[in-house]
C-alpha cells in the first residue's frame, strides 16, 4: 500500500474528488490545496492535487510543489474536459480522471511509484540510506521527500555518519573529521549537533543516529537493527 496525500478544498474529499479511492486500501490523508500543507502532513508516497476546478490555481500549486523539493510522484486529478489544459508545464508525473475506476487508479499509482524507484538509483553525488537521501552537490538532505533544514555542520555530520553506516566513531574522531584539525572547541560540540540533528530528523527517525554508551555515535540504517553490545540513548531535546 502507498500513503497518499490528497490536496483539495472539497467538502467531501473521498466521495467527491476521486471516488475510486474509497474502494482501494491505500491510506489517504486530506489537506488543504496549498503548498504549506506539506509542512504538517506526514510523509507521503504519492501527492494528489485536486485539479477538477480552478485549473489556473491548481497548475500554480503543482508548479510550486515542485520547488519545495518534493521527490515523490505528483499526480493531478482532472475532469475529462480539463485534459485539454494539461501539458508539461504543470510539472506533474501523471494525470488521473476523476471518473477513473479503482483498477485504473491502482495501476497508475503503482506505475508512478515504480517509475520513481527506477529513476532514483544512487548517483556519485548522492548517498541513499533507506528513506534518507543526502545530495552532496546541492548540500541538501531529504527524508521521505521532506527537505531537512540543516546548518552546514549538521549536514556534514549527517553525511559523514551516513557514509559509514554501522561504524562507531568517538566524539574526538567526529570532531576531527567534521570540524577539522584546527578546531579548538570541546567534544560537547558533537553532542549538541547530534541532539539538533535528531530533533530535525523527527521522532520516527531520530534513531538513525545511534549512541554507543561511553564510546560515541554511529549511523543506524535499519531501525530494526539491534545489537546487544550497543545501547542507544533516547534523543535529547
């Protein structure tokens, strides 16, 4: 199943916008048709925009969503009459007719998600660790499509740990590798940055940075990973 985010101002979204969704098992979260809705919305595998009416506003929203760093498939829901207005300028990955049946909707969702996975293989400038994508070329990190607001050092620390998944680094090692030989601050700096990173990763993903008691930190690529010799402390805020 895919987690869907439906952006619409309709009063009865599931029944009015795309009735076929009510016959499928995908979880659907509904939010207002505005880009700011992505801030509070949970991570989604596909974003659906209600473009049945107000085509100009819907097109502007789709284009704006692309500038926010959205990496999951973006689909527009239109009426048959609205198809004539669709073109590449919209920036969407596919179009769904509001009258489409459940089989067609399921197929298009599956193809959109599958196409994304085929075109997002690692590049020399990218580090991929599960839902986390670190782009060294643009100094950005995305978690399930959400761009993390990181400082330069927070980005460098996350990148360095992700480059060595599972490897434990002492605070002194991280201070040397990330801050450099000429940095005269104490190892407390590392703890502060780890705490900030965990807060920005969020409660569901803060355990990506594990603490090995009395030693240091490591990147934990698999949340289910357990090791009897390692003890991860809860994130501190």
